[in-house]
C-alpha cells in the first residue's frame, strides 16, 4: 500500500516535471530590460532655488552598526542634519549579511521618514524593499556601496577612479622628493575590479613627462591577505635591490607592507604610500615609516549623502544628470550620469592631520 | 494525556496573553502604526521563512530529535535556484526540483539518524556545514538577481486587496495540514509516543524509524520551500542566504512550548511563539531600540521560555504529586 502510494507520488512528480519542462519561465524568454532601468525615475521638475526643508526626518542605515568606518560616516551625517535642522536617526543590523538591512528599510517606510541614507550590503537584496519605500515617498541615497541603480535616487561615490590613481602616483613622487627611482605596486587580487582600474590610471600617469624619473618595475598581488601581502613586500624588496617606493592601493596591503618595512633594514630608505585607514597606519606615520597615504574621509561621505537626501526631499534636485545643489561646507555638487555624485579627491593623511581621524 | 494537554494549554494561554500585551503596548506606543496593514505586511514577510520551517521542526522536536541543517538547506535551495536559472532552466522546473533536493537532504539526515542510529544533534551539525558548503560550491560568493517580476512579486507584494503576504498565506495552509497531522491523526499520536518514550513506542508496534525518516524528509522539503520564498523575497539567490536562521527557528519552536526532550508541545503554541518573537522584534525596531538591546531581549525571552514551563511543572508537580515520565534525554 505505502510503496504503491510512493510510486504514485513519484509518477505525479515526474509528470509535473515533464509537463513543466516544455516552455516555462526561463532566463532567455524573460525580458531583462528591467535591470537596466534608468536611475531615480525622477518625478517632477527640480527647483534649484527651493530652500532646504526644516525638520526633515532622515534614517541613516550603515552596513552594520558598531563598525568604526560607519560610525565616522554617521557622525558626518548627524553633523549635516544639525546644520539644516533635520532629525537624523541611525539604526541598522548587527551583522552585514545580504538581507539583514531589509527590515530596517521597511521600518523607515513604516515610520514615514522623509529620506533614507544607506550603504547597501547587497545591491540586489535591498532593491525590492527600497523600491517599495520610494513608492511611499521616501528619497533614497546610497553611499559607499550602491544598490541597484533603479532602486535609489542618488549614489554618493567616495572618489573617482581617476582621482585615486593620480593621487597615489603623486604621493609616491612626493615621498621620493623628486629623486625618483624604481617603484612597485602591491595590489589586492589579480582580478580585483577597483584595484585594477586604479592601477590602469597609475600607469597612464606614470607615462606623463613629469613622472619620467619613476619606473614601475613590478605589480605584486597580496590577495588582500595580511600574511601574503607581508611576504610579497619582502619578495619585492629582495627582487629589486634598487626599489625606492611601493604603492599599495588596498588597506590590507598597505598595512602589511608598512609592518614589514618597519621591522626591516629598509625602514626610512624605501617609501610607501597607498590607501589605508588612519587607525591601521597611525603608528607607521608617527614613526616615519610612511610619510603619507590616502583614503576618502567617511565623515564627509556621510555628510554629503545626508545633504543630498535633504536636497532631494526639498525638491532642489530629482536625481537627474546635471542638477546642482549646495552641500553645506563641502560646496556645490553636480549630479553625474546614473544619479552619481563623487565626493571628490581622496583625503591625504600625514603626521600633521592623522590625529584628527579615528576610523 | 490529559495532564499533558492541560500543561500545554497553560503555556499557550500565557503566550496568547503575551501576544495581546505586545499588540496593545505596540499599538499605543506607536500611535496605531504597529497593527496597521502596512506594518503587519512587513511583519509577515519578516517571519515568513522562520514560520514555515518551524512547522516540520515542531514535529521533529516533538519526536525527540533535532534538525539544525534547516537554514543550510534553505541556502542550498537558494543557490541551486540561482545556478539553474543561469543555466537556462525554467522556474517551473527549478522549483519542484529544489524541493526534491531539499527532501533528499532531509532523507540523508533521516537515514543517518535512523539506520546508523546516530544522534540527530551530531548528524545535523555535520550536514549544517555540508549543505552550506555545497551551496557555496554551487554558486560561490556571487548573487543571481535577474528573476522575473512575476515571481519576485510573490515575495514583495501582498495578496491583492489585503495586507497578507503570500508566504504567510502558504504558511497558513501548511499550518492547518501540519496541525491535523500532529494533533488529529494516528501519525501525530505516533510522533508524540516516540518523543515521550521511544522504546515503548517501538514495543507498541509504531514504526519509529520510518516515521522519523518522514519527519526529516518533511523538514528538508519545507526548508527548501523557505529557500524559494527567501530567494524571491529578496530577488537575490545567494549561497549565504539564511545564514544562522536555524537558531531563530529552534528559538521560536521552544518558545512555543515544545519540549526539547520530545513528547510535548502543540502546533498552536509554536504559531504563537513565532508571532511573539517576530512581533516583539518588529515593535522594538519600530521604536528605534538599538540592535544590541534587541539581541538581549530575544535571548532573555528564550531563557524564560525554557525556564518558565520547567518551573511551572516543578510547582505543579509539588502541588499534585503524581508519577511523571520524562522523555528520553538526547
């Protein structure tokens, strides 16, 4: 009896499978145009002269709470809020998993907030919730990590590829004090999108006449792993006895390279710069191993994103390309293609200013 | 038997009172937002997967076993959906296929527990890692997100004209089926008998191994369904979907008054437990309570849920002395 029942079940299942196998919803016959939809889907016209509304309610949603980087960004957001009389409320999940932000997005909609400023843990997982929040009138600004283009009004990018690449070359040239010499790059993984784009810009810069005395001898990959980056630094210095400088455009790489230089006889003889966080690099900047390094300032990122949210909610901008608005102390910004804003050139950290930063 | 029902009823009454309290406090403190249709919709979405998986897990725990691999089966199901979708399969084939895979995952757990006599705690901790690992093998750390709106709508819009999310509709239907199976069928009576005294059940002619195997298969299959719900709700198929969700589900089941030692519990209690945990969490977030406090409250509630029934039983046992057979310790 039971085995017959199971057999029947299997038969029905197979039948259903066979039936559904012909035709049906597949990747090929589904219209894919929705994923390439225009950002913002801006409604109404922008009025650049509209005053910033008072008493706006803005939710600030980081990737996860208690993360130093986002705590600094939150301070910037709160500072912006104070300057135009808005109430900025920070909330968020304790883990940075793909879907953990969705509850908080729904809550912001439920609380009838005016705008949501967030750094997305997963571009797609937050998209449905963001879309329904926008339908209810919330303005959505992403910063640091974007969501799907059609799920937000504006994305505040930390820095342009060009600014980062060119900035790194300038920092190493300055560190070498005009003498020049052989330099190497210590990157993340060989297929890291950001790093490769920056390295491409660095190479263009190095081809310019003013950097003729800099010679790139090798690009090594530390795989964004502390130990590997440490050993690759060692390898670079052994392979190129005349090496004078290293650029490491990754926070893991630059910290590992600094640690190696600090403990080796190359300290003070080989210059190092890169993208790093002040907390990781403080010791090495203060003891002279590293003269300067760069990164965007998360507090400015939070500040600009919050101003953008207010400008959207007040009708100054709609997220369309070419619109301009004033972001408090940071000055005027213009919305770029795909609703993107670029914060500006990265902040350079040196012995003189590193004490002001804690992230 | 009568004692068991009375004890369970008492705990359920407490849960319902708590639920009403949370509802009232929530409604007043958010000036009507908490029980608004919009918020109930979001609340329903948030508890959807936990609620679904809690159903078969209740039966598994009542039978004196545990299945900790449920969230990993959810992740594997999500990863498979993404991978097969990329491979050009149609969703009409993918969905029954992943449910079948979920059932197989459950069957592997069940066979290891019943045929080899291994403890389910150890087996499913192993398969928790194994199935999550397989999910990562299938999809890596990429995400597949280009599912058609006609499917993702089930996870993002309510049933037309109401605030009811589709996953909760599915849950309601399954809850009735599972309630009938557990409380109004010979199958359910066997499950209770196994949980209360496995050896006795075997001597009474109950096919213990077979029933346990069915329970694990159900657990796997429903977890895979939860994986489908999760994938479409976030329109994102990822191998790490639902990471750590098993603890939330076990928490909800235990809060619902199901004894971790087996043999005791009701499905109604579990439904109330799921609603209470989800409702409290929703309310605290709506009231801007920091995440850290949220975790603390959930933890305390859980401890309370394990402690209170034990205390009540201890007190009741002293007032009316009677012989009491505890279920076998795992």
